[in-house]
C-alpha cells in the first residue's frame, strides 16, 4: 500500500477530487498555504494499493495545470520596512507529489 501526498493549486482541487472519486479513489483534502508565494493550496492524502498508484498519478497530471501569473513581491523584514517592487511573472499550479510506503493501515 502507498500514501500519495499531492500539493496542488486550490483552483484545481474540485476537478481533481471529482476525478479521483469518479475513478474510485478516496482522498482527504487539507487546506494549506505555500511558503514562497503565500497562496492557498490543497494537500491531498490518497491511500492506494500499489497497482493503483499510476492511475492516481495520471489523474493528478490530467487535472492539475500550471498557470502564469504576475505577483508583486515584497522586500524587507518588518512591516515598516516592506517595499513593493515591480511585478514578476511566476508559474503557479501543477502538483508536487510524494509517494510513500505504508507500513500499516488501520481504521477505528
């Protein structure tokens, strides 16, 4: 058994969770915030049998898309020192996915 942990853009959450459920996967969704851009993400915890891992990965790839956005970064340490600089173009979205072996699984 494997645990898939996938961090995705919040805009892709509904499409991915629907696709996973339609295909018979179960997932727990946790709202998270990215450290660099400080934007909302969704982290999905998906427990799957070994032979179903690739199917879940295919659904993640199909439903999580990168986007180009313009962000205005801030510089400085404290709020009094913050200086806005020119907007920069950054890629957001897609998925960062980890696959781990599950040693034991129980339900209570």
